[in-house]
């Protein structure tokens, strides 16, 4: 039985929470007026921001931390709960990270930890100033990468609403959601150069009830990447590109990964990306399970691999290529997906030989190749269930002995 997508009720409860909180006079904690922050782009915002947060978090009535318009330098801040009442952050200004990656000794810049009934809004910008990091972040330089910070982390956050915030030029991931419950990210803008490595727009894992809505993501890696333990999630009205598309995974790299189930991705537009709707697992390595994944009503514009299941995911050719993936995929659908493919192979289902994909559905697909050759569809270890008009014809193309690596 499919897991129950309890999204609408949770969003309704969240809305009622903030409506009821707004009826109570909110205490305002202005980082400039009350805590001496200076919007000069030079003076560190860390202490004023943290002091304002601590006072607001200790308030027994709803409170708001205000960061007015202007440019602020922020070295690092860890904003911890639990708080005694609902808390908001109204970010109006631009907050900049130190440009030099050596300023960071761990992958944290702005982190929210163990916070409930939280809202962040205001139209502000979190600027990671990542250009120096992009030059040094190579496959061989793993120690350097391990210390690069994520722009914004949400760890163990519940009943939260993040609206109208921009994340720019993160040194690594833009937004990371971990062990969260009932968190909605809406009308976000995420931007980084298409050549920026490992700058996933939004990454999540071990979270339930995550909603990503009406957001624009331009980056150098996955627009949205979904890690293990993610359940009951809705992604809709996303514009993605450049980047690597919207991805489930990669999965199977580590021991004891939790199942991914109940993910619906709909009404999205994906443009000039290396992948579109993708599920990726490592060959060999460890087991896992992915089920009830549904991609619907998606437009692809010049996408290299518009529809892709890749159970031989092997970036940099560093994996157990001669072994089958141990991650089990089942109950997956691709419906009403239209547009253009940059390569002839518009649909690729490369499933595991030891655990073939089960109940994969294709319905109403119309993807044309931009070039002279017709679009093709490749299938390995899967027999898709089909309905409606289908272009390309399912499983019409040969599968190469060594499928090409995907980013």
C-alpha cells in the first residue's frame, strides 16, 4: 500500500499556526537598532545576530528577529532551540559569508538546530561568495571539500515555513534539510554558476513532510536532491536549470540507509540541464529501497537525459562497476512529461540485474530529440507499464554494454 501523503493537512495546520501567532503582538528584536549590528559589509554580524536570537528564543510570546536592509558580513552563526514560543526571522538585507574558504573549519555557515514553530521570510539574500571555492573544489581535493560550508542548514527543525529568501553562490550545497518534519520552502530563489561544483540547490535526508513550492533554482549540481529517509514529500511548480535536474539519490553508497518513499514531483519546468527526472543508485555497495515516486506534468527543454533511472551511477568512475546495485526500486511513475532532449536517448531505465525495477509506469510521454536523429528509449532489467501516447516508443533503443556515466 502506498504511504499516505499527509501534506495538505500539515500545511493547513502550519498556516493556522502562523495566523494565530500573528494575532498576538510579536516582540521585535532588531539586530541594528537593539544589538548594534552594522550594515557596512565589514563588521561581523555573528554576535548581534546570535544575541538577538537568544533573547527572541527565550521570549514566552511570539517574537521576530529583524535584519534590516543593507549588507552584512557574517562569519558563522549557530541558532539553536528549543524556543519558548513561535519565532520568526525577517531577513531584509544581504548577508555575506567570508569569501576565503579557509575561514571555515567545518561545513556550517548559517545553521538552525532543534527549532519548532519557525518562520523565515523577508526577501533577503544569503550570499556564500563561493567563486574561490569553485576553483579549488575538485574530485581529488576531498579534504578541502569536507570543510566547505552549506549556506543554510535546517537540522531537527519542525513546523517551519521558509518564504521569499535567496541563496546565492554557496560554496557547497545551498540549503540542507536534515531530520526535519513538516517544513515548507516556498518562493525561494537559488542561484550559482552552472560550472559551480557540488552546489545542490536543496538537499534533504531523513525528513518527513517536506514541501518545496514555486521556487526558481539555477545551480551547478542537482536543483533538488533527495537522500535516504525522505518520506511524504511534495515538490511542485519548480523551475530548474542550469544544473543536474531533480534527483532521488544518489543512494546505496552507505550502510543502513533508510527507505525513500512517497515523493510527488509535479508541474515543473526543467531547462538546459544534464538530467531531468532522475533516480540514481550506486552499483555494488549497500542495500536500500525506493518506492512510490511519481513525476507528473513536467516540461523538459533541451535536457540531456530527460527521464533517467540509473542504477549504475558512477561519477568519476570510482565505484564497483562489475557489481549490481542492491537498492530495490518499485512503484515509480512518469506521467505527462513533454519537451525536448539534447541527446537521442530521451529515456534511460538502467536497472539492477540482481533486483530489477518493479512497477515502473510510463504514461503520455512526448519528448523529441533536438537533433536529426529520433529520440530513443533504453531499458535494462525492467518492463515498464505503458499507457497513452508515447514518444519515444518504450525500450526502442539498444542499451550499450557500458552505459555512460552521469553527473
